[in-house]
């Protein structure tokens, strides 16, 4: 009987200690405000692009902003649930699939910009830090000059030299696809 009492006491103490030591919680990793300031979109903008190799133009109408969270559960640390923010703007066009531009985080520091359009995915860091900007300027085919330009690579199926080009004031100003298509921003209306 004494052994049963000791065993019960040991088990009770063990579970009590585990319960006190383990404070399972939800942990949110959001895109920083600084990261969000890198994209100029409201979600209801109108973007017009020139497909330079064909010479036709296409207008994309914003349908808003959507925020979701990728959810992961940690095996250690009491099984905390981690939520990684992902937000994006969707732009509709009559002749093409949606143009989706957004950002996401995979931890509390990183912020990645993402474009998904026409079966291509561009994904990378866009931060417009003066000492780190990829290009001082770029001239598009309509002779418009954009300054302080960042590039992000295409990830279909692996990172390549095909890139999207960003300017902090106008967002995505150029996309170069693996099939040779090049799309350049003609106008951006908020």
C-alpha cells in the first residue's frame, strides 16, 4: 500500500511539474512595418503593363489585400504553435491569370517579397537600403527611368537570372520570364 501511495505521489508531482514547466502558447511572426513599407500598394490600385515582345498592354485591377498565416507546431518547447504572416494583393486581368504581389515571413526577422504571375514565381528580399540597392537606376523600353531598383529572382523550377524589378514608389516595374516575355509597368494608379 505504501508503494502505491509513493507511486501515486511521484506521478502526481511529475505531471504537476510538467504542467507548470510547459506553458504552450501561440507565437506570431509578422512581417515588420518596415518590411510592409517596401510595397506601395493599397490593394485597389490599377496596374498597366506593356508586354514588350508582343507590344500589347494589359490592365490589372486590384481586388484588395488578404492576410493569412502559415501554421507550424514545434516539437520541442511544449509544442508551441507558430504563425507566420503572409499577405498579398490580387490584381485581375481579363486575358491572364491573377497577378499576385505580397510578402511573407518565415521567422520574426525575415521579410520576403513574392510575385506569382503567369505560372512564374519571383521570390526574394526587397529592402531599398541605399547601401544595398541592387541597381542605381533602370531605363525601360518607354524611356522611363526608375531609381533605386531591387531585383528578385524567378524560382521556377530553381533560382535563375530571370528577375522581377522593384522600385519603392511604383512597386513591380518589370518582370522577365523564362520564356523570354518581358512585362514593363506603363502606369500605376492608386
